[in-house]
């Protein structure tokens, strides 16, 4: 952690170095690189606010650490997703993203004007658009660049690109302009990732985020002089120009993306927690929520560092999008996140806290670990949903961590569970982002279902073990692009168990988990009839019969001899889904006795039988609702008398709110809009 304390000196040194010798003017943040710095960018960009154009020149230094001789490079031009209605993004989305429609006047694009080698050799004519995912010839979000000379292993290449980009208006799919507010993401030509012997450079899809290699970024941003700028990394220098503009020089190390924002209207708030400096850029009409944003950011940094590991960067910037620019809200970039609020947001509606905790969480799962969001979105959004639920619940829960207002209490986990329930079995969790049945299934499988399955695992392993799993995963895989099997391997190793049975069902199948109490009964044990019957040979206190008809004896023998009066009680549990998971069952008796049993859940049903001097009142499977993957909690309980006694309080309240919410016609739309923001 020492680098954080020393950073001030280092930046000061960097600034001095820049003043004295402009060449190689580059501050040092991490004397020992944290990541393999394969993709390094020096970019100068000038914003034409009137036409929302970016004029950029970019020098990319890329290292071939693959061991292969490489004959071409591949690049993303993400903004071309908004070029016209024929792009893959627009065809898939129908022009709508995260609840916003593209404005007919608001198209954007990215144009490479010239691409050359450091030697000056012009390669522009070699550029060729490719469509690795869908053969859509109209899509211009990926191009290949055949090299004049192959690039040998361990060699590096310097490529210079001059580009012009136009930002969508209003902001659409995370990036764009609104009046004098600009949020600039996915804006520069960006090299793909060379991995497993090939380029991994997917087109920009409606339901996908990103994948990139780490590097060092030096970015000079020129905007009107009156403007305030926020960006990935740290401000090294601000220089005023003769033409009424100013150039802001930002430097970032060991990051895999760079985003920035500018507006003349931002109101700044600052704070600090655990050596991380927090800067919040608020819209003037939300300025009264500035400190609330700072507090939420502090909570996020603190919880993540305490629970999941070190956030090695010295700062975090939180951006509040302008009114009418919500398309740029709720998004993550390295050391820079966007939130979202509205005027008068009540304290009991913790949308601000939730979105900041969520977006900061990405600085772990998307940024520090940098998994492939195109192909395995659950590893970012899904793990992030789990950690968001944990932190919300710990800080503001357990009752109403998301909404606690006018007597209405809703938890973050309940909202995610609702989305999961609507999409439980369309797809296996792990798929390419554009390969899901629908946007709803992508959302559920990328966010909500992983949130449910990791919470289920958390409850199965226990908090201590799960925290160890998460911490080990972060420690071992930071800066290394982990894949699904890497997470599974860490969970197996740290827990000391082979959990493949769980992950195979939860991640690689669409199997539905549903256990139910099918039948309960209790009746007075009759005197024996017929030959040779004697109550002193009454059956044991409890027996379990499974679908495989093995008999298990549990509990102690009853006192016998028919006094006091004996009752025979029974519970039939069924596994209604294909997903097999061990379950606990609690039988509650009239005298207050509770008997807890565990069933491995493998067969289709299990019968529990008891002979006791007291009547069975109710039975509940998974009484603490630890198995969040269970698609139906309402069948988990049954009372002998149809009095509803068996339904525990929690599920009764949950059921009430479910029904209430589902009766609101606008609810699903609002829910979709909110949850798709993240
Ligand atoms: Zn997210």
C-alpha cells in the first residue's frame, strides 16, 4: 500500500519532469508494474462541443507476449455501433438500450482517418472491417489490420491512428452528449486481446460489455477553458491554451480502459477513505446530494477492501449524469464510475448507495480481474451482483436495504430474485452475451442468477469460507483475465470440497431448483388390529423414506406402551426441478418441538415419518431460505391445518410484496429500466 502514500511525491516529480523535459514526460505511479502492460496508449483529443466531435491522435504501443508470430492486429471501433440502424448493436437492440431510445438526430460514429507505423509507413488502405460474430457486413465495430511484416514473439509494435469520432446525443448505451455535458466512453480505436492463439475481438453487441488488456495511458484532453474534467487516472497537468481551451493531461497505469467526462456545470465534492481519494462531480441541481455520494463511495471502497482485497489505485471519481443523460448513468470504468440520481431522492430509497456500490464493485470484477465480458458476463456482472447484495445487506439491511420508505421495505436481493424468477430456465448461466434467448435472459443470467447462485453457495459454505474463496480469487487472478473454470477451481480448493456438482448445474445448465413440501399429515395412532399386534413394538420415532426406498432411522425411540397418546405424522417432500441440492427440513410439533433433518435432495421425493406423543403442526423445507436459487419459496412450507401457520413470516411478507408489485402495471418496466442500468 505504500504507493498510495508516495503518490503525491511521484506526481510532483512527474510534473517537474514534464516542465523540464517534455519528451518521455510520464509520472510513475507503480514503480513495479501491477499488470502485464501489453496495450499502452498516448492519446491527444480535442472536443468540438458544438458538433460533439472528437478529433484524436493515438499512439498505441502493443507487446506480443503470446509466443506466436502475429500477422495482423484487430481493433474495436465501438462508436460505430451507433452509426446507423444496420449495425449489429442496433439490429439486436431495435434502437433501445437500457431503457433509452436512440435519438433520430443523435447518431454517432468512429472514423479512422489514417493509420501508420512508427516508421511513417501508411497502412490505412489495409484496414478491413470484419464481423467475427454474425457476418453482418454492415457492422463496422471491428477492423483487422494485416501487417506488412509479421510480429515475432516478444516484439512490440507502435501504431499511430488519427481518428474522428462523433458522440451520440443524448447519451446512448453509456456514452454521449447532452447540451454541454459530455460523457466519453468507448471513444478511441482500441486493440483487441490476443489470447489462446487468436484475436478475441468481438463486435459491439446490444447485450455485451468489454474485454481488453492492461497498459499505461497518457491522455491529453482539450476542452473549453471553463469546463471541468473528470477522467480515469490522475490529473498530472492542466494547461490553458490561447484559443480559449485548456488541455488536461491524465495519466493512468495498469488500467484496461479510459473514459472521461466534461461539463462547465459540475459541482465538486471530495473525501478520503483508506488512502483512496474520492472526487464526486455533481450536477448543480443534485448538489445537495454530493456528500451522500461521497459517503456511499467511502462505504463501497471500505467494504470491498475489508472483504475482498486491496484496491491498488489512489483515487476514485464518481460522476453524476446530467438530467436527460441517464444513458450514461450506472457505468464503470477504471477508477471512474457514473452513478445516477434525481432531485429530492429520499434517503430511504438507496438507489444512490446501490448504484455506487455496484459500479465501484466493477473496479474489482471488471477492472482488477478483467474477465471476458463478451463471453462470460456472469464473471463480472454476476459476481458483482453477489458482492453488491452482501454489502447492501450488511450496511443497510437486513430488512429493506434498497427501499425503506413509508413502511415499504425491499431488499436488493429481492429485486434480483424477481428478475431471476422471470427468466429462470431459458439458458445456462454461461453463454456469449449475444447468445441468450432474450435481453431478459441475458440480464438474469449475467446479474441476477449468479447473484442467487453465489448467495446459495455462500450459505452452503458459510460466510468465513466464502470470504476466503473470494479473497483468494482476487489475490490470485488480479490482472490475469480469469475464466469460469478458474473461479470454480479456487472455490474447490479453498473450500476443500469438490463443488463441481454445484457449478455444473448452476453455471452450465438451465436446471431449475425447486423443493416443495407436498403433503403433511398427523393422526392418532390406532390400536393394532388383527393378529399379533402390540403397540409396544410401535415404529421408531422417525423414519425417512426416499424415492430410492432406503430407510433411515433418526431420533430416539419413543417411550412406548401407548401412553401418552401417540400420533403418527408424515411429511412428503418433492424435488420438482432437475437441480439437485441438499435441503434441510424442519418439522414443527404442537408441543413446540422442532425436528431438523437434512436430505441430500438426490431422489425425486422423500417421506419423513414420526411417531410422537404430539401432533405435527407444519413442515418447512429450507426454513431460513438459504437456497436463493429455489424458484418457488411459497411451496416450501405446509401446515397440517390449512391455517397458514407453516408459512414463515419472511416468505409471507415476501409473497405479499411480490403480489403487490406484480399488480402494479408499471413495476416491471421500472424494474427492467433500473436493473438494466447496471
Ligand atoms: Zn454492472
